[in-house]
C-alpha cells in the first residue's frame, strides 16, 4: 500500500517556527542597516548616535606581523640606506649601515653626529627598534646611550637600562630629566628592543605663549612606560626643561652619545586627531 505523506501537528509547528524565524531574521537585517537618522544627537557634536551620514574611517592595511609598517606609514629606515636622513649641516648622514641596521659610528671615525629626519613631523606615531651594545664597557649613562629627540628636542631616552643603576629620569624610555618610565621593561644588552611612540606636538600662539604642552605615550617592548605624559619643555641636561616657541612640524633626531647603539625598522605615521571628530 502506497504511503501518504500527512503532515503531523509537530511538522506544522516546526515549519511555522522556521518560517517565522526567517521573517524575523529578515526584519532584523533591515533593523541593522548601515546606520540611523532618527537617534539622539551626541553632545558637542553634529553627529547622531550611530549616524548613517557620519564619514567612515580611512582604511589602513596593517603590517602582516608585529612591528611591520602599515600601508599609510612612511618608512624612514628599512635597513638599506640613510636616504631619509641628514646631518646638521644638511649633508647625508654617515652612520654605519650594515646587515639591516644603522649604528652610531665611533668618534675616531669622524663620521658621527646626530641623524636628523629630512621630513618634518607634528603629531605622529613612531615605531623604532634599537639595540644597546652586547658588551657592557661602561656604566650608568655610558651604557648604550642614545635618544629619540622628537621635534629635535623632546627626548625619549635610549639606554641599556638592564640591571643598570642609573638615575630614574635617565633610564630607557624616560623623558630625560623629567619622568622615569612607569616600569623598567628593558631587555638584556645585545637584544633588539622596540619603542612604539605616540607623540602630540605642542601648540603656541603667535606671541610664543604655550597653548598646549607636548604629550607622549610610549610602549617599550610592548609594555606601557609613558601614558600621555606631558613634557616640561625642551629636554636639557642637569636643568629644568622649558618650552620655547617653534614651528608646528619639525624633524626628529637620533642622538649620537658616543655609544655604538644600533637602530632598525623605523617608520612613522602622521596623525590627525580630528579625523574622527
Ligand atoms: Mg640620551
């Protein structure tokens, strides 16, 4: 005898459930459209909550691995040459370039001096890797001393701070002469270390009055060591830093402190903090 397919009560219930779920999902998709135009206005903003007309952020492709330059970065040193750098007199920098790194030359080579970026920067994100000499030949501030002088004057200290008893505001990732790092995240001498730095340039009015201080955030080997820390002013030695009016964009420098410190993989992203206003 031929079997007849008679829907049972439970089959009907299942079908009803599936159909109503599908229609709910369709309604849900509609509800989660690309944005809204009937939501409340955000405080001090022309945008509404989830505003559909608010510009979407620019797309940046991140590096494939940690420390690799994202798509909108300017690479200042990829290990091959010093074409993005100059000396104080404007001539090409003469630091040693070898095996993918650059190194502060010895004093007797006559080729030292600070390295200065050809391009000038204001607010920026900087990635830089550095290595203090493997062999410790001195102590305190004589161990792998260098520095990153943002805008040529706001230093983030570079130093071999691994088991190095030196003053706190002179340690690696300190704001030299002002703020010690939150913690000492140093690796052993001879190991490559990273700094990821977010810098906010100071602002002055036309008369030279300071309107906004410089601020910096530093991750040392991925560990937060400065959190939007203000600078007291232009870094000095054995003196209290002070601000002095300067242009909105300036080169940054790598310090020659007579120690053969090495650098590699240096890139910068210029920042616009108003891009998500
Ligand atoms: Mg220094």
